[in-house]
């Protein structure tokens, strides 16, 4: 048996710097200047698991992203990790897509590949963090899907026992390929990229596809106009508080803290 | 008539708390309309039992109920098509889901079938002047709040994290139960089968129910300090909460203790943070707490800016002292109590 696994990766502004994100007072647009773009961290966990499955069964791992042309760099990184091929969906017509339009576009491109057995995504992206693309991609592809997967074990050929997170526990499923899985961080720890990986990645193919390169894609469902959700105003939430500093020896601070806790309505 | 619906999630034979929170919010949203509004709850289950009464008590006027053995275990392949058909038949304006594990999968799945939008993980909802639902969603770990509108498609869907709204019982109107048409259930995709659900009963008090939450971060440095933190929380009758690194390190072992965008949103009377830097991902989940006290050894820690009181101190020193202080304070109180009894 061999598997063709497609992994969806999303370039996002590095979450370590989100305290630097602001809104420009004049244009009212989000300012993320100087924040580097990285592969959404959990997408690498999906890719890692895909590479492990390929090692086990043989086959091929394709990474795909819908993004700006600059996402070429992020795809190259995924190839350096070990993916075989990259696909970059980029077109002005795709801009402004919400989760429904994003998942539609990804689905159309994945269908065009024709032979995907397993589609893996991160459960959630760091910036928008809707966590909706995996389930919606599954619907467009007419494949069963699961969200927040943290364990995948094979039962027999093309049949898997899968665990998803659940409040205070987990759910267990039996899924037959093809499947779409939105995975959580616990599934696999991404490998480090070695020098060999980077060298090999240079010769791996990245295919760039625009709207006209994707078979049967309908304008009605792509980009801003194909998105049922529209963004309204944005603001930075007011979270600041007065911030009184407690001074003194550790003991004195402790006593003050206890007073404050009581004043806050807790009986000690 | 406008219809505002809430998906009624069942957890072990009972209606989940977030469902009641959403019904309460739905009642509030309904006030924005001058004409009549139907508040509906949609329940898919093996057995309705007493659940209708609970939904009614929190304001559901119509309970759309689908009862069938095949709905015993949740699976989107059975649940989502039923909901999509119901939507097509009844044409609700607004449909709210709890952003639980199930809700976070089911809402976008249903939306993809009926081709509408979902505002994910909303922190607030309101009705605009034009009668459209305005959902506020966090982005960039909560640093930015954006409004989401769904102008053209129906229903306007939204998922909301548990703990975002407050559940309030309403003066009970009698609700009507309408049976959901379940034809088509037999055609469900068989490629995915739910096997079992495992739930671990935790002894610890859930952080979203505690009046005081003592939270620890990476600055705790070791599992001993996490144990101390738990001890302090217990002494104060509260719960121990954590940041993500604290879980990653394995000091905290229950994911339900995590506070923030990918964890829980809490609003206790008192929140205390020990060795927490104050990343937006974390703050997003605790900012609605009554009183915020934080301890960090870095005098420039971000969390100080979102605290009512703070101390620049080492957790290794202050945690044992606080434990001693609370212990002796409780001992004195107990002694006093005893004397008064005699
Ligand atoms: C998509 C995404 C989602 C996330 N979701 C969440 C979430 O829901 N919840 C969450 O918490 N995080 C979340 N995170 C992680 C988040 O971005 C931060 O990394 C995390 O909140 C930082 O935790 P911390 O404050 O414990 O650790 P750090 O940022 O490492 O801070 C440790 C602090 O401890 C202090 N310290 C060290 N030693 C001592 C000592 N001896 N005494 C006193 N103070 C000391 C240090 O000065 C420092 O300020 C998420 C990240 C991503 C990318
Ligand atoms: N534009 C995109 N291109 C490729 N994959 C994406 C894109 N957007 C989202 N994804 C995938 O879907 C997952 C969940 O994203 P989201 O639903 O936006 O939180 C991400 O972790 C990615 O794996």
C-alpha cells in the first residue's frame, strides 16, 4: 500500500510577537510590521505525522497553501522538512477569502490532484484561529473529517483508529480512507530541518496555480465575494488595569495579598 | 417571524452549561427586534428525558427535537445533514453553537452544507441598527477584536466559547416541542464510526466554576511549585489554573486547567498569576476576572499592566509564605469559631 497525503499549511505572522500587533489610527488597518511570517506551528505537526506515515507505508506527501507569492519560502521549508512537492495557490481573485472560500479553493486544487488518500491540516491557525477550515474542507471534498486529532493508529489497510480531544477526555473513532484530519499539537513533534533537507528541497518542485489553472473552479465561491462572512470594524480590547505595586519584604507582600484577596470577596 | 436558535449540546444526558449561556444571550438579542422573535433550541439525542424542561427554564420557546437511537453518539456524518435539512425547512436567522469540541466541528460543517458563514469563538454578540448580527471575534491571540457580519446568507452562525456569557433562568413560558424529520439518517456516510467517548472525572474544582483561581506559568520552574500552587488553591477553596508552557512542561497534567485562547475563559472573583509573563493568548482568557493580582520576578512583566495589584517577587519565596499565611489565618479563624461555639 502507498499513500498520497496532502498537508495544508498556512503562513502566519509569528505568534510570539502578537503583543506588537496594533491598529493604525488613520487607516484603521492591522499593523504587523516587522513580524516574521512562519508556518502555522501545528501545521508542522500535521506534516511530521504525514512524513511518518509515508515512512511506514510509502507514498508521497504534497504540501499546499493558498497565500501570497512570498509563501514560496514557507513551502520550501516544508519541502526541507521532507515533503515531496509543493503547491502554491495564489491569485488576486482568492484574496479576502473566509473559511468557506478558503476551504473551497483548497478543495478544488486537491480534487484536481485526483488521488489524495489523506488530507491533513492543523486544527487551528494562530492568527485567525477559527479552526473551521479542516471541517469545511472535508465537506467540500465529500470526505469524512475529524477535528483536534491527537492520535492515529492503523487497524488494517486504509482503516485507522483515531482519537480526538473532548472536554475532560477524548473520543475514539474508526475511519476509513479517504479522510480529512485537523490535528492538534500533541499528534507529533516536528523534526528539525538539517542541512541535507535544505539542499534537497532546492530541487523539489513547487507548482504555482492561479484561478485559471484550477479545473471547474467557480467564481461564486472564491475570494471576498465568495465569502459569506464580511469583516466589520476592528479594535484593540481594553485590558489595562491600574496596576498598584505591592512593596515590602516577601512576608509583608504576602500579608497585603491576603488582604486584597479578602477584599476581592473571598473568605479565608 | 425572526428565529434565533441555539444548538443544545448534550453531555451525558444533560444539557451543557454553554447551551444555557447561549439561550440567555439569545433572549437578550431578541430584545433588539420590535416584532416577535422565536427562541429555539435544537436537540439531537437518543432520549430527550428531562432536557426539554431545562431548555425551557432558560428561555427556549420551541425545542426542535430529533430523537433516535442512531443519534446516541455524536458524529458529524449523522448530525450535520439533519441540522442542514432543518435549517432549509425552518429558515432561522441566527444559529448559535457553543465553541466546544463538538460545536467547533459541527458549526462549520453545517455551514459548509448550507453555504453560510460562521463567526468563530466570539467574545460578544449584538444586533446592529440594520438588524444584522454583529459578532466580535478575537484575532492575533486576542490582541485584536474584529467584527464579523454575515449580510447575505442565512442563518448567521456563530460559535461562542463556554463561559463567555452568563446563564440566567427566565420566567418560564411553556415551550413547544417540534419533532425533527430524521429521514435520510440511514444514508449517513459509513466511513466514519464513533467508537467511544472517554471522560476522566477530575477531583479538582473546574477553573471556570471557582471563585478564586490561582494560575501558574513557566516561571514556576518546577513541578514542586505547581504542587505548592495547587495546595494554595485548595486552601483558598479555589482552583489551580495554568498557561500553556506549564502544561507543555508536564507540571500541570490536566488540559482543562489552561486559561486563554486555546483554553478556558474564566471570570472568577479573584485571579492570581504566578510566574506568568502575560502573553495575549493567556490574558484573553482571564481579563474579565474581578480582581487580578500577579507575581513575577521581572519588574517589566506584561501581566502587571493588566493587574490591579502586583508584586515583583520570586515564586520560590512567596508561594511557601502565602501557604503559611493562609494556613495560620484559617487556624485562627477555626479557633475563634470554636470559642464562639462554646
Ligand atoms: C496559537 C496559540 C495559542 C495559544 N494559546 C494559549 C492559551 O490558551 N493559554 C496560554 O496560556 N498560552 C497560550 N499560548 C502560548 C502563549 O503565547 C504564551 O507562550 C504563554 O501564555 C506564556 O506562558 P507563561 O507566561 O507561563 O510563560 P513565559 O512567557 O515563559 O513567562 C514566564 C514568566 O515567569 C517569570 N519568572 C521566571 N522565573 C520566575 C520566578 N522564579 N519567580 C517569579 N517569576 C518568574 C518570567 O519573568 C516570565 O515573565 C498560545 C500560543 C499560540 C501560538
Ligand atoms: N490559506 C490556507 N492555505 C492552506 N491551509 C490553510 C489555509 N488556511 C487554513 N489552512 C489550514 O487549516 C488549518 C486551520 O485553519 P483555520 O481554520 O484558519 O484556523 C490551518 O492550520 C491550516 O492547516
